[in-house]
C-alpha cells in the first residue's frame, strides 16, 4: 500500500498521510493493527521534503467503538471525519517542528563528521571517540542539541510520552500505533512480513546525508537498531563523509537498520546486521585487549518484566560496551552512559516502576482485540489477551527484593547466551583501509561498497578457519 498526499496544508509541509476520501471498513483495518503504510517511491527519493512523515491507517477513536460488533455507514463516516480532524492537528504540529533550525552543537557535530581523520589516525581510541560523540546528544545534554525535545532519536514509548506531555489536547492514543513509527523523507519505517520492525533507506542521496536526517529529525528506533547506528557513526568519524559515501554506496532499499543485530542480514533486508561480519563470537575472538574493548551485548531484565509492564520496552537492553563503559539507548532517562552496576540498577528500577500509560494503553488495546494479540516491538508474546491482563494485575504492585533479583541472575544470563559479540576492530580497520586503497588506485571498478563488506566476510571466514585449525592441532 502507498500513501497519497492530502491536498492543502499537509502537502505544503511535506507530510504524507492516507487519503481517506473512500471510506473503508474500520474493522477490517483493525484486524491487522501493525500493517503500516509506506512512503511512495517519489516521496522517498525527494530529499527536499521536510523531515517528518505522519504514517497512519484509519482507526476508530475509542476502545468502546472498536469493541462494537458492527459499525454502520454513518458511524464509519463520523469516525473518518474525527480522524481527519485529529490528523490535521498532527500535521500542523509536525510542520512547526520541521521548521525549527538546527542547533549550533548539532551542526558542529555533523560538520566534524564531514572531515574525518587521516588514515594514520584510524585507531581504536579514535573509533571509540566517534561512538561516544554520537551518543552525547542523547544523554544529559540533549536539550542543548535539540531545542524541541520531540526532535532526535526516540523509542515509540518515549515519543508518545513527550508528545502527550507537550500536546495533551491532541494526544497519541493506545490505538494510534502508526504515528509511533517515525522517520524522515527517504526512509520507510514499518513492520515487515517477518513481524520485525525495519528502518530502510529508499532514497538516492548519499548515505551520510540520510543518516544525518535520522539524527536531526524526529525518528523512532529500538535499542538493537541504535547499537548498529553507533558503529556506523564510529566509522563515519574515522573516514569522513566523502570517503564514507564512496565506500558505502548503497542503492535504494539496500541500507537497513533492523532489530536483529546479532545475525547476518538476510536477502530481504528485514532481519540482520550489515556490519555482522565485523563481530566475532566471544569464544573465537583473539584474546588481545585490542579486540575485546568494544562489544555489543544484550542484558535482560527480571523474567516477569512483561507481566508487570505489557507496554514496556525494557524487557532487555541491547548495549554497546566500551571497556567498562556502556552506551545504552533510553531517551526516557537523562543518562545514557553507564557502568554495569548502574545498568543493573536501572533495569531493576524499570521493573519496580508503577504501570504507566504505555502499559495501560497496551492492555486497552488487547481488550479491544482479544482474538489477536499483536507482537510488541521487541518481544513476541504467545499469551492470550486474558492471560496478559491477569499477569498485569498479579504483578502490578510487585517490588523486587535483592534476593529475587540475584536468584534470577542465572536465568537472565541464560537468556542472553549468544547475544554478546566483540567487535573485531583489527578486521574492521583492515577492510576499511583495503577498500580505501583500492578506491584510490581504482583497482576495483565500481561496487566499492560491496568490497568493504565482502572483505569482512572473507576475513571472518579466514579467522574462523585458522581458529579451527589451531584448536585441531592442539587437540590432535
């Protein structure tokens, strides 16, 4: 399905919404509540459009209406008109948001990325510096980088909370799942056929400029996507945007950020990590300190977290660990660089927190559609709506004791098995330098972007083969 622009104000501000001139059966749309709509190819390729998309599908405006067994034509028309009125208010808000100028600190950061560093300075310390600089706008200094707190990277939950705080008269409700998936022009944000959330770049502009849009404008992603974004920004900090765009010259639809960072990208681009071959398994990584300074790993919360918080995003945290420092993605809290101890404390606090509007809204959503519990963004529940509701009541006032938290450690660590991958920086830098030299010498015609990633694949295979042969020689 494709968006059609509504004529008038929404067209002027570059926002895309569905054309609801033809009334459709709301109940049919509600049966697939996560069937998000995408931008048209023309819109995706237009880099001049303002940077916010209002993605939506027609929904009823109240739980009670959604639960009715039938809706006559008059009710459908009324629901459509109400939705159009709400959308117009959203359009007005988002157009004002787009008009805000970029802040000086954020402009300085993006300018730094343009220049990059000499190849001789492509060190692990400078790579780490690039990752930490990217994380800085999303920590305690966020207000300095984004004058309007709606701009910048968000999770769907954090976007909803900030939006409803700033615009309580035009709130995002439990049924407005679509507006929570935000992305700039040139990008599409949707749940694909695999029931996985995907951010995909469909534009034809340079990748560096596409990533700048994600950084600057209102964009939603999860911690798995953010963990990949951190690594891409580390690479940009070393190479500079000019070389970065030459080395990673993806075609429309080829660059994606998915929730599954720990597996290779599949052919459809719906699951996996384009940088997968720069990671190793913990047991096969060379023990040199250089190789184990950077890792991506998952840290799980208390096993009953989703029982207490059915709408919560903190069942697990995918984090980037640098030595003893952890970069996490949690726009709802002011601090995004933590120690291991502080991360565990935060996970406990998120479990102990009272059920909030996201939890209550999700319960209302399940109540409206008891026959089909849709997947959340990071967890795929097999429980019925009734069981989820009973669990929420059971755990509503539960506060973890120290003993309960420690007793759950083995289970939490078991859930995280296979989700701890060191970044092989030696391989990364070798592939970048090799592709850089080939680019300078024009030894490889075109497809230089494929050369970087194919070099990584070959290098990883060689390393694994060597590790296997070494182990075989020792034990023969």
